[in-house]
């Protein structure tokens, strides 16, 4: 079996384990997800010369400190795994333990994981001092060929320290650039707006604070429309036929950007964000085998975005609340009682595939 097939096989098990609420502890996470993951990398989890659980890593006066798993090569640690309970928000988990272990072992890679997300760290910024941010994150619920290609470098047959360190820097820089672009997508800075104006040549006058302020909404709309068009193109091949998303703002995507500043758009205008559009397409992809995807529609409102059957707000499959810092979804049962679930990213929608199918069944059984 090829490496990508082993990873996909493991990935297929995750929704069943998570939806069934079968993993409630760190030990459960280790046994059900992390050990199979390490095994998929080609390391024998039952051979202590390859994988050592609870490796002692005393730090100064702290005695008895133990790493959850250490992957070994030639009897020396090359990777350290710090495991948290499945479903924990890794953004809120400090990697301080892993940071301490990293500094007192020979390992050049530390992995913080909840069994689904694997965050890979190394010491690009200072020798023997683990970086604060990971250079690579692998999501077991989003197995892509690109991600698997990077992950494969950590397998037993392919492991080459110098090669991984070389590519780690590139991966880290790419992550930071994408992080920057994501921030500009929601709140463009003056520097970013100025760059767009100068690079595109649409405005040749002085870039005063007032001009940049007026063009900020235009830049944001253009950026969002570009992302939406890329998403449409990506999902056309997935679900077949033409895919047309609701406009990401009130302007047409073919509208020319004026050469002079325009008034700022009223903030009360409903804006369907690229994240909402992407979530809509994910839900369509999940439900495509149960119903004609053309019947699944999106309708935006001020406080939430609804995914409906037959564009009927009485047939709500799910409501998306993506306008606040913490994203959530609301499902309605037969009695129209609300059930709210919180998510961290669009990838989390796949965890609720069965819940979406149940919601669809509910609305399909409703009288028109």
C-alpha cells in the first residue's frame, strides 16, 4: 500500500471516531490516532528502538519530565510527539512542554498534535531553540497530495535531516505569507492598499490617507471576488456542472474600478465572505450523493448565513455564524429546536458530515 493510501485509510477512520464521541482522553487519542499515524510513517510503535513512549527528558531542576513519544533513528531521537486530547483547540495550547523537551534532546523536530492536526516545529530561528510557530501543519481531515508530499519526508525510508531542514524554511515562509494574505482579505492595511494601487496602476495620484481609506473597501472587494472565483473553479470539477456562488459584495465582478476614490460602502450591506462561500461548497459536496446539488442554496443575512433546500428558509439545513471571532453552526431539529456547535476552521465541517445528512433528511421530510 502506498504511503498516501495509508494516510487516507487512517483519515477515513477519524469522522467515525469523533462523531461517535469515542475519544475522550489523551490516552484514547494516542491509541486510536497518534500511534497509527506514527506507524503509517513507517516506524514500528511496538519496537522501543524505533518509537519510545514516555521518553525521560529532564529539564534542569525539573525531574521526571517525559515526552509522549520519541521517534528514534540509530537509537537517537529525531522527532518528539506531544499529544493533547482529540478536539482540543491547539491554538489555545501552549507548546511549552514540547519547547522544553526540544532543548534537552537531539531531536530536530517537535510535533504538537491532537491526533487530527499535527504541527511540526524545528529550530530555524535559533539553534536548539524551538521556533514559536510551526513550519508545517498536517490536517488528517484534509489529505491533499501536496501535504502528503511534505509529510512523506518524515517517513522512515525517506527521512533526511538536511533535506527536511532546507524545505522547512521554505514551508515556514509560505505559511507566513499566506497568514499575511488572510489578514489582508479581512482587513487590508494601508501598505497593502498602496501596493495594489501602485502595482495595478488604477490610481496614479497621491496616495493620501483619505485616498487609501476610500480604496480600502474596493481593494477588499476585489480580493474577495478573486478568491471566490478561484473557489468556484476548484469546486466545478468536484460537484460537476456550473457552480455560481452568491456575490461576495454588492459590486459586479466585471465592474471597472474607478480611477478616482469612491465613497465607503455602507457597513450594513450584507457581505457573503469567501469563508461562507467555501463552507457552502463543502456542504454541497457532502450532500451531493443524497440530493441534486442545485437544490442546495445559500442565503445571507446580517447575523448569519443560511444553507437551504430549494431556497426555502423554512427548509434550513444549517445556519453559519462566521461573523464573530468564534465560528459556530446551528442545526434545527424536527421541532425547530436549535443545536449549536463551534468550529475552528472550514476543515471542521467534514467532522459533521453525518449531522449535515441528518439535517437534510429532516428538511426533505417536511411538508412544503
